[in-house]
């Protein structure tokens, strides 16, 4: 996202309150856009639907079935595409570095074709084996699953573009259409809501593809160069899968536990006590993600590029050391800024917790779980920033350790809290994110110590070969 970050930093250069507000506002919406807007969109659809006098067959149960269905589709699509996202991101980055941008769009079509084939096939198998609902419901679930999976692939490109206003416009129109169409089709009940969601997501996907295609030479071919064995990094496949599954595994355990969930439709279950507090807590990531974009993805990215340009060039040792120190300082300042901003956000939302819960008409029993989730989500933002720096430094082994820690700790600690009882719910997620962020900082600190020496040692074989 550094390209967007550099554009947004122009607002900061205005040195005015308005410019700062625009920079952080746009950064928060773009960096957290797909995830946050999807949560807000589904919540708004559910809230509006429940306020309508006629909501079609199924009544309020139909709305709950809708939100449950969408949540499962969203989680499953993210976990599935996690197998491809980082691999494809690395492929695109390498091709752009090699100035082979003429094959980017063709491989985008290939990635979308592969995603459609795999997600469609997996959806059909699950539909035939686990679901016994109507054809309309199963078809719409499959179509939404395939469409969302493709959206997560195209978002890879959108994040690297500088036309952030056009990106925000696409998100706004896409999710705005989703909400409007779902409400218009509300009289048709669950089927209408899912149809509206599908049409809105289809509009969003088409708009994002329309934004991406003109950025590279438009060649209407389908290529699968990204599947060549020598271009695939198996560790990236594991990292993407571990990260996404690690984010969702606590929800999955609560859904599959009969004591904390209820059957909603077909094999899909929902946890009334767990789902709403944690999804509300996820809305708090916007300020932290804004700092992440402007400080880590921009300031650090600039310092990183300057340092490695000096290493590859004819810079003196003193200049390299100075640039190395600047890069380390950029990392530290970025992480400190995230802690400060996200900490302040948590404090404000902590104080407003009872008010928010009462305003939504939810039992006060949710407040305690909401507080724990706020801390866990804040730690997740910090962990994501650390993971991003590890990717820049090409420390895939450390990134693999970090995401594996996330998955295992979240699964084990959540399971333990389920055994301990309701008063411990949420602590598994919160503690897992905190421990993972702490381990990530240790791994990153170890790498940043004496970064100049380590960089030269890694670069020595290539330098000797070049001579």
C-alpha cells in the first residue's frame, strides 16, 4: 500500500488540521476498507431489516440466517484465498520489479479463473454433502462465495494503486449497492437478502477490475505464470493460510461448540454471545490501520528503499549506517504510533462501552467480552504491522513462525477458555493476539539489530557472483 501512502502523505504536508484529518481518514478507510465495510454493510442490512414491518418469510429468523450465512461465506472465502493471496502478491511484485508489467493483467485473469474454479468446486462439494436447503439458497450461497473469493484476489492490486479516491468510490458504490439492493429485496426474505448481497458484491468486483486493468497493458489473455514451480514460495502459501485461519479459528470453535452456539440454517451455526462483541470490536481497527498505512507502509517503505539502494550502490559505510539507523527508527516510530493511537482508541471505546451496548439494545453481559476483544483487536493491528515489516525484509521463516503461533495459540487458548466457562470467554483471542504481537516484536528486534552487517552477509554470495 506504499503507493497510496505516498499520495496521502501530501495531505500531511499541508501542515493543517484538515489535511491531517483527510490523510488519516482516507488511510483508515482504505487500509481497513474491505473488511470493515463488509462488517458494517451486513450489520446495517440486519438492523434495517429488523426495523421493517414486513420482512418476508421467516421474519427475524430470516435476518439471523442471512447474517450467519454471510459470516460463514466471508470467513471461508478469506481462508481459502489465503492460500493464493501472498503467492500472487509476490509474483506481481517481482514482475513489476523486472519491468514485465505486460503480463500482469493476463495473470490476474488467470488467478481469477483459478479462484473461480477452486471456490466453485469446493462450494459444490459442500452444497451436495452438507446442505439440504432450497436450490435458490444454495445457488446464492455458492455465487456469493465465488464472488467474494475473487474480490479478495483483486484487492491485492487495488491496494497498490495511487488513485485512492477512485478506490474509495468503488468501495462506496459496491457496498452502498449491496445495502440498497438487499433492502429493496427484503420482502423476499432470506433469498432476497442474499440476492441483493450478490448483486452488490458483483458491482464491487467489476468496479475494482475496472480500476485495475488500465494500470497495466491491457491484453485480454489468460495466463498462469504465477503457478510455475520456480516462482512459487511454499512458505507464502502456509503463511497466508495460517494467518487467515488464525484470525477465524476462535470464531469457528465457538460456532462448533454446542454450548456456545445454536443451529441457524443447515450446518451453519452462530454464537450469540461471541459474534457481536468481537465484530463490534473490529470496527476499532480503523485508527490503528490508518497509522499502519501512513507510518509503516509509507515512512518505513521509503527508509527501506533508501537503505537498500545505498547497499546496492556506491554509498559509503557511514551513509549506509545512517540510512540503516533511519530505517530502524522508522520501524520503532511506526510501532509506537500504532500503540499510542490504538491505545487511545481502546480507552475511548472502553469508556463508551456501556453506552454503545445499551444503544444497540444488547444485554450488558456483552460489555466484559467487548472490552477483552478491543484489546485483542488492538494487538492484532500491531502484529500485522510487524508481519508486514518481516515481509519487507524477506524474513519468511520468521513470518511463518509468527502466523503459526497465531493459529496454534488462538486455537488452544480459545479451547481452554471454552472449558473454563463463560467468565473466561474472549480471553483466548485476546491473549493469543497479545502473545503473538509480543513474539513478533522479539523476532523483528532480533532482525533489526546490526541490520547493516546482516544485509551485507546475505548479499555477499550475489555480490561475489556478480564480480
